C-alpha cells in the first residue's frame, strides 16, 4: 500500500493540462487558434471533440477526424487557417515548421473520445488548469448549465465548475434566445467566464485570420496565457492603421527590384 504521507516523487504529476472542448457550433478556426496559442506557450492540452464537432470540422476544413489517426488530423487542422494562407499568421515561427508542430502535438496533447466517460478529465481528482470550450454551441451551453454531463465534454466542464477551476466558454451562435441568455448568466454566476466570439477591429485587421486571432487572444487572456496574437490597445487613436501602413511601406521597399 502506498504511503499516503509521503511526498510525490520528483516530476510526478508535473503535467497540468488545459482541457479544451470543441462543440458542434461553426467556428473551428477559433478552436485551432486557441490550441495554437496554448501549444506556443508550451502548455499541455487534453482535447475533447464532441461528435457534432467532428461533423463541423469535416464541413469547414475537409478533415475527417479519426481517433486512430488524431495526431495527423490535428497537425493538419492547426496548419490550416481561415482564408487558406499557410502557415497561419497566429502560428509562432517555431511551430510553423510542420515537423516541429507534429513533435509538439505528440509531446503536449492528449485526445479523449467524447463517449469516454471514464477518461481522466471526467474526475475532479485529475488535476487541470481549467477548461476552455471553443466554440460552445447553444446546446452545449445548456448541457453545461444544467449539469447534464451527457458526454465527456459536458462532464469535463461540470467537473471544472465543481472543483472551482477556471471555465471559459466561447459561444459563437447568434442571435441568442432568452433561454441561451439565461444559461450564459447562470454560467457567469457559477464562476465561468463567458467570452463570446466577438472580434474587435482596433488591432489592425487585414484578414479573416486577424479576426480569429483577436478572439483567440482574448480567450487566452482570460486563461492568463501569454501570447502575441494581436496588437493591444495603447490609447493611441489610429495607431494600428499607422503600423499597418508602415509595414506595407517596409514590404514595398524590401520587395522592390534593384535600381538600374
């Protein structure tokens, strides 16, 4: 029998992941951007894609998620930003190398099937930093609010709340019904952070990816995860537009043909 009074061995229990749940709402680029941010910060992740999320992922990216080959699917997904630009601008220079990204995924990510209610994240005794549900469908919000625990995503969120850990939900669907507004208010009152996928435009928007990165960055802010996904407000009106113009001028100089 283990000695319950002994200290853990050095390095034991060192893995303290963020749980990331992806529901079936449209918005898989938001989930990918949050995952890239967590991995860029070298934070471990326990990932749960609901059954509906797998259909949405197939529809929005063409990726057929299979648990038997999840690592390959995840690397492809994280390398596929909105608009088809490769690599995504929110991807750190280190992770832009697909081989490095694959190594990072294999080192930091664990994936659990949505029906596996015996997975580690279903128990409060499994230590985590908290959970991010991105995007969160209205059905998912209702299930978490009511404590239905109908699948691993909802159960993991329920565990996060009952253990007093940080739960961040990112609803994307709109407009909201009265029921959904009440669910979001109830989650707020229970201690969760409700961070709607509402991008800001003051950070210098050039592409759809900039809007996605803004939302992902604000979600990471709520999780206290450092990142450089967008230009922060400094109180200077027009500062972002000026920076964009300066970068365009610099790019034109760098790409201009040599004189003569």
